[in-house]
C-alpha cells in the first residue's frame, strides 16, 4: 500500500545527459538532477562515450535529486531505469572494468558489415526474427566490429557485453547481475521478438558467443537492490524500459494505436499495436513495447536519427547563440525555399540510408540565419510526416492525432507547424520528459497495482490556409532526398 509521502525514483540515462527525477505517488515531479555526458567523435561517423562517466553521472544525480528536506529516503518505494537504446558497453566479467569506450547508437562504424550482409540470407533472417533492418544503428553491427577490432576483447571467456541498462545494473545492483530488459534486447538485432530469445542462428552467423550476452527479463522484473553504499539504503529496482518505450508507456491511456513522438537527440515515433506483432517492413521497425507481468505488447517505430542533434549543430555553427533565442528567431524567419536534409548520421525511417549526409539547400543572398533555423525545425517535422505517411499506407490506418514530448516540443512554432503539416491535432505533453515519467509509472504500477494515466497536454489544431503551401515544400524536400539517394 502506498501513501502520499511515498516516492518513485526514475533514472533517465540518455545520449547527452543523465537525469534522476523524483515523482510522488500521483506522478507529480518533486525534484530532479541532471549532468551532461560527453559524446566523443574519434573518426568520421563514429560516436563514443565514456562508460565510467555514465556511471558517475548516475550516482551523482541520484544523490543530488533525493538530497532535499521534503524527501525521506525511507519513503522511496523503488527505482526505475530508462536508457538510450542500441548503445553498447563491453566489460571484464571479473573486475567489471570497461574494456573499450561505449559505442553509441549513433555510431556508423558497422556500415561496411551491414553493406556486406544486405542481399544475403542473413539479412532476411535478421529481418524476420528481430523485426529490424540491417543497419549500423543497431547493436549487432557494433558488437561484431568491436570483437574483430578491439584487442582487449580477444578473450571472450572473460568479457560481458550489454546495452546501457545492462551496464548500469552490473555496476549499481548488489551482486552485479548480468541482465538486460526485453525492450532493450529487442533493439540489438540479435533477439527473436517472436520467440523471445536470443537468436542462435544469427549469433552463429555473426560469430558472437552467446555466453557474453546478458539474461533477458521482463520490463517489471525484480532486478535487485541498489547497492547500499550509493544512498545509504537498499532500494529495489523494479522497472526498466528503453527510452522510447518508456515515453510510449508514459503517454499510453489503454487504447490501441496510441501514437507518440519524442524529440530528443533523435526523433522516435512509436505506435502501440498491443499484442499484435507486425512482420518486418522495409520502411519502419517492428519492436517490443513492453513485457509486463508476462504479457508482451508490440509497437511499430519510425526513427529520425537527427532531431535535437540537428538543432544543436546549427547552434555550433553560429546560426543562433543560445536556446532562449530559438522561438524569437523562428518568429523572425520567413517561409522560404530553404531546405535542410537532417542526416548528421545518415537518414532513418522511411529512407534508411546511412551514406547520405546533412546539407543546407536553396540558400541565396537573402537567406537569413532565422530562415536556416526554421528550415532545421521544418526538416524534423517533414521527417515525422514521411514516417506517418508510410505507416498509414502500410497498415491502412488513419492517424487522427499525435502526442509529442522532448526538447523540440517546447517550441510553440514547431508544434503549430507540425499540426499544420499533418493536418491533425498535436498534443504536447506539459512534462517534456515523458521517458522518466513512463518508467516511474511502471514502477508505481509494480508497487501499488494501480496506475495513473498522464493527461496534461497543450493541444495544437491545424490552421486553415497553410496546408497547401507547407505540403508543397514537404514534397520538394522528399523529392530532393530521393534524388540524392538515387544518385548514390
């Protein structure tokens, strides 16, 4: 039984920062702490992180978030974890020390492997078993590359590998378990999402020893207790979800075809399909949404690989100086023919092209910095529409509204533009960090057997008169991308 003085802790380990958020029993945000994490770029298209820095930021934010008078540690019910997906860490089984940098989900070092697999029998096996594409985005290509190229990994008897949830559990939980949660496993390209087990055929063809992989468990598993030396108290960890599945669970109100898009470093659109698992499709992904109390739910996903990272890049090249200026700059912009292809790390759904790179197109002597920033936001909205169009056509389902969250959703300009472009209602979560709320909601469900639906949204409706010109520009953007892809 819970009472009004009980709290849930949500750890949100992302690509560029770690947050710990404290929620009360009604999912009201009580306190939070955040630390930036560095991304390292050792080569063209490569992205790495420091596994030890990730751990340090988790520990520091945990301590800081609960260190306020209102929170008594004795009233913390449990901890939930949500994390960036597909990124991997290798570590020594005995010492628990990392054996290489963490390889980010954004990293393209597996591009040659994927190129060699395409058109082969292995490609069709991966597609059918995992619901995913053969793309360097997914963990399998990073694991294969690392085993072949990192000398410290030659002794496979003494190494472990896992996604970020697995790395955190090994280091934060008493007994150092080697576990991973099922939504994270489903993003590796090695996990059969129909049979719900590691696919031995794929592992064999890729020469990945099964012994280095973690045990896969459900989303509301009893993962163990947080080591007492971190907070001075043993606290159970009872929920984990990959970040985008956590956001979907946060938005979910017990209806099929719930659709949301989270705009963080990338943009991730998921549609909850309940217990129906869709077969592989060339344009979008079939993935596991959650497994709760032995019941598995599925989702369709379209991934925009550069969303917030595109806007951050525009800041780095001095298109604007700080985030407080974004909205003012957007309102000073003009509707022009300027286009941006948001491909800092290739293009995700529905184009799936790892070779194409970002570009700014159709600029002239009258193009302003404001116009370029606008084109950046427009390109993220265009990417969203291209995914929605593809999913609607494939499953013959008309999307009537979409829920969004994440950093870009704080822009009223973006929200209205997206509504006008899609010609549907856009519901913007007032809590822009739905990933942490989603995993806190799952923890609360585990602790109390009740859940509270989130329903605090600002609604944007399409304005009359703008659809035609906006969609003409969208079609020009899509045609430009297809032309570049066809040219190779």
